[in-house]
C-alpha cells in the first residue's frame, strides 16, 4: 500500500499520534471562518458531537438524503509531517465504495499545506458526490487538521457543485 492509498487514521497510528476533536470555540485561536451557505441550516452541535460544524439543506433532499457540509477539526497529540499526512486524504476518499474520482489537487490553501479530492461513490443504494479538502494548520505549538466535506446526491452535482467548491475553497484560516 502506498502512502497515497493509506487512510489518515492508519498513518496517524503509525506515527503514534491521535486527533482530538476540536469545537468551534477553539478554532477561533487560529481564525477558522467557514463560508456561509444561504438556505442551509446549522445542525445543533449535540447531534454531531465530534464535528466542529455541520450544515444541511433539507430543501434539496433527494430520496431521503439531505445534502450536507461538515467541518471536522482535530488537534494532533504530537506533531506529524503535513505533506505525508495529506497524501493519505486521497486514500480515505478512494476507499469509499464504488469511488469514481472527478478531480484532485495538492494546491496550498491560503499558504497552508492542503489537498482536495472530489468524486462519486455508492452509499446505501444511492450515488453521492463528495468534495473534501484537508488543511494542516500550525498555531504556536499546536498542529491541527481541518477537514471540510460537502456531500450531495450525485443528481444535484451539476446544479450544486459550486456550493461544494465554495465551502472547501473559500474557508478562511488565519487573520487576513
């Protein structure tokens, strides 16, 4: 298995590091600001206690699946090499059932190490489209992993993929 096919979880296990979930208040330390998504609802924190933020669009539900956008932030228990870690972000997506890759990149986001991947996969009898970006953030002595994912029914991809792009590409990190 190459590093790029490895999961982030298995990479962290090999490094002897863990990710501790971080809530929105701690993200203020490094200036995380999520894009607003008009017409999308912020899901109450207690429904997804390990997520930093979850948004959903009930008005765009297709066959019982509600489009969603999720921000997951974790603080590393020990420092890791960001480039090696980020290569594993591709492996997480590629492990999804029936994954068909649409795009991927290794472009930095606001000067921070980052990777992004998008594609379709099969889940519970549905074909879904997902776009994910992983960003590694250093703040003083702490290191964080920010994961931003938007998941839509694939039938809405052409109409709504701009929202996925906006959520994962327009996130603000730092105090610009």
